[in-house]
C-alpha cells in the first residue's frame, strides 16, 4: 500500500467531486429553477400559478396582484398594500429572473442569497402565518423559509463550483475587486 500526502488543492478537488458537492449542485439547480419558473409562469401565463390572461405580457400585474389579494393578511396588510405599484412588479420580476439565472449558473450567490432571502421573508410575512387556520401549515417554517435557507446554504458552500461556473466567476477581475459579487 502506497501512502500519499494530499495537498490542499487535491483535497479540495476530491471534495468537489463527492456526493455532498453534487447534492449541493442539485439543490442549487432546483432552487434556481423555482425562481426562474416563477418568472416564466408569471411572464407568459403558462397556466400553473398564472393563467394566460393574467400573464405579465398580457398586462398582468404579478406583484400587485399578489399584494392586493386576499392571500395577504395580518397586521402588515396595509404596509404591503402601499408597496403595490408598477415599479414593484418590475422589481419583483427582475428579482425572480436574476435570482433564478444567477443561482442556476452558480454566480453571484451572495447577492442572490440576500435578495432571495429578503423576498422570501417578505412573502412569508405578507401571508401572515401566525394566525391559526390560515394558508400556512406551520407558522415559523414554511416553504418561503426553506427556500431562503437553501439560498443561504448554496451561497455559503460555494455550490456554484460544481456543475456551475462559480470558479470562473470568482476569477473575473470585477468580482475579485468587489468580493460581495461572489
């Protein structure tokens, strides 16, 4: 049996190829697709959450529609109603697209994690899960919180390095100068 001393580089490379890294890559791709799919469905009215007649391209108002719906409940309802405007629609849709594409590519994961977490916490609070017999099955941890946690895990574990372009992204000179873009 030959004993080999592993360098830090080979240790990392072996770790990158392992099942844990591949599992994180699958989590990253699935989470990114959740955001990208929401963008596509709301933009084109694919008939899942958004019917064709309410599609953004047909004059639908994705953020306003949600913020003005009966889904928004609780003591923050008036606050969320003040956010309902065309600018919010554009920001929401750009956020869904940007988060989805960046996470799927494995780039800008820190920014995506922060933006996505803020978005998910706001949506969680808008549905006010703390009132019994509301839409939520769990007042503290629902799918909004799980998506936010998934984004945080993806960003903090460099999950964009496996089956993504995270390593190449970190070599871009702008990203090296502005480390928050990782």
